[in-house]
C-alpha cells in the first residue's frame, strides 16, 4: 500500500513562504519579536493537525501509522525549539548590550533588572533576638536607641519583562514574625517563584541596639554595626563586616572575600573558607579556623589569638601592635608571647616582641628583632632559609645556633663561639643568665647581630 | 479491536507530546512559569500515555501482541 502523506510538510512550507512574502511585500510586518513570541504555536498547530489526521484515518478505516510523529520529525521539532528559544533570548536581551549572556556574580542571567522597594516597620518591644534570613542579597543591620525595627531596601528581580517581574514579586514576600522574644525576618520565596538566581533582596535595617543578631544567607554581604548583643552570621558566600559589637561574634562562611571585625568587645570566631580576615580592637579571644587564601591582619587584640588554616598555625597571647599573615610571609610588630607559628613556606619577620617565641617553617627566612633583652625562650627553625636574630647589646642569653650547610656570624665577640664543621657551622655561647635561644637551619646562614 | 485501539493510542502519542511541548513553551513565553519549571509535565504525560497504551492491550515493547497488529 502507498505511504500516506501528511498535510504538515506542505503547510509548514506554506507558512514559511507566506511569512517571507508578507515581509517582502509589506516590510516590517513580520518582526523577529513576533516570531520569537509565537513560535510555540507552530508546534501546537502541528500536533493538533497530526492528531486530527490520525483520528480521521482511523474513522475512515484507513490504517493508522505506527508512530504519530516520526524520528526525523522529532529532530526537526528539537531544532525548532532550540532556534525558537534562541530567538526569544536574542530579542529580549538587555538593550544596548550586544551579547545574549550577561555575566554577573558568575551566573549567566538574562533579561533586565526590575527594582521593587521594601518599607516595613514594626514594634520590637520585648524582642531580644533578631533572626534575619536573606538568602540572596546584601544585608545591613544598624543598632540604634529605638524600640522599633525598620526594614528598608529593595528587591531586584531580573526578568524578561515588567509583567514577569511583577508576577515574581507577588510570590516574594518579606515576612516579619514574632516568636516570643525573637523576631524573624525572612525573604523566603514561595514555590513557583522563578529560580532565585534572578532575585536578590538588599535589606537595610535599623534595630534596637540591645538585641542580638542571628543572620543567615546564601549569597550576599552582611554589614552589622552598633549591636550590644551577640552576632552570629552563617552564609555560603558572603563578605562580613562587623563594627562596634559589644557581644561575641561568630562568623561561619563557606566562602568569603573578606571578614572584617572592628571594635568587638567579646570573642570573635571565624570559621570556614575565605580570603582576607581583618581584625581590629577585639576585646575577647579570637579563633580563626578554616582555609584562608588571602591576608590575615590583626591590630590591637587584647586576648589570645588562635589561627589555624591548612598547614599554618599561629598562636599569639596578645597583639598590642599588629601582625599580617599572607601566603608567603608573616610580619609582626609589638606582639606578646607566647608566640607560636608553624608554617610550610613563609618568610617570618618579628619585631619588638616580648615573651616566648617559637617559629618553625619548612622554607623561608626568619628575622627576629626584639627591642628588649629576651626574657623567655626563643626557638626558630627552618629547613631552608636564613635566620637572623638582632638582640639589644645588653642582652643575656644561652644561645645555640646551627646550620648544616651554610655559614654563621656573630656580633657578640668572645662570648659566642663559632665552630665550622664541614659544610655546616654552629654558634654556641652565653652571656650572663639568660633564657635559651635555639636557632636551627638545614640550609642557610645563621647570623646574630646587635 | 484491541490491537487497533492499541495502535491508535500509540500513534497519537507523538502528536500529544508535540502539543504539550508547544503549550509549555507558549506558557513560558506569556506567563512566569518558564519551561525550565514546567518540563516535568512532559515526563508525567509520557508516563500516562504509556499506561493508556498498556491498558488498551499493548504489552509494552516486548509484548506478545506486537505493534505491527495492523500492517499497511
């Protein structure tokens, strides 16, 4: 029997021909925008026609085909879907932006940004704890002498049209609920909302300064100022800046570009992964634990600091001055011991320190220069690098310095003996009754200067 | 009659899926329910059509009643 021929092929040809003819005769009558918007109806009409055809064949007792839509036709349909979607995004690209994709925060997004302002106010009497959950967007919380919570800011929605943005905004609700002494502010989304990479909410809040803050998010920065209670920040990706916090600060981030804490009276705990950490004027214990690839700086820390990141460990009793710990070096000025630093590859410079010092690195030069005569043990060792110790002239000590391959020098005259032994050398000597000083390198120079 | 019903259901599967795809894309154009949200409907629809096929006498792909019940 002869193969049945469908109407679809000829009809599609007629449609395409008709569109071109219309455009040729009446230029401008067929716009890309129109095709981009209405192409799915070609699929619908195609399917309907085929359905009618099959039912007709069936009713007229003609044999029904094995498959309603053949393999080749499916390939054509996939192409139509791809070209149609491509056209859609091309037509709706950002005006004046020649590319289809715009890259922002590492995510490919389409469309334009529409802003919706937020303005809420609520009494916060009896509230001692404020919970903020802003999954995407920046949050700024400022404490003030007030009994009210004011939430301002705006929601930015990236959408292809104002209509889409309005619809999306309806499904987003900033919810403020009170649970006992706890006030919860959530920018949660209801199901059916567009994927949240297109939505971000920037919040600016004024809260009673006596409350404590618990903030969570997934992507966005947190700025928290003037809070008398504790502050707890948890996020997958955030920069965190804390200033003038009277309570403890706890920051747990899976990724961050910066964590800065200035004027914190309580303890500071920083956990997770990130780049830079800046601490200034901290009254409590500081504990930094995780992987940090940038610079760690500390200034005026009143209590012990413990930093653990990968193979680097730093413990300092107090930091009246400042320190800077970067990928390749550590510099510290005016630190109080016991100071303990263990690292793989760092050049270490410590000036004006007091108390016990223990530095151990695999690779790197160690420079130690206390401004007072040493009062406690100094132990510096490196596998590969020079060690230079500069002591005040009136220092008393019991020194042992060794290098397995390299030279030693001493500016302390007769009281320190130099012994050269094959490729290596050693220093040994004591003046008065001083603390032990041990300097060791496998490859490098050991020098003792005044 | 069973086998011809089966072949009918099987034949309309393609067109119905095609219409559904078109409708979902059209919804994506004119409402905020984009295709990236609604695509699972296609899986559900395909499952329902398969069930209908079975109910109309087909035994799946390896059935004793092969789909060549009606030969051209």
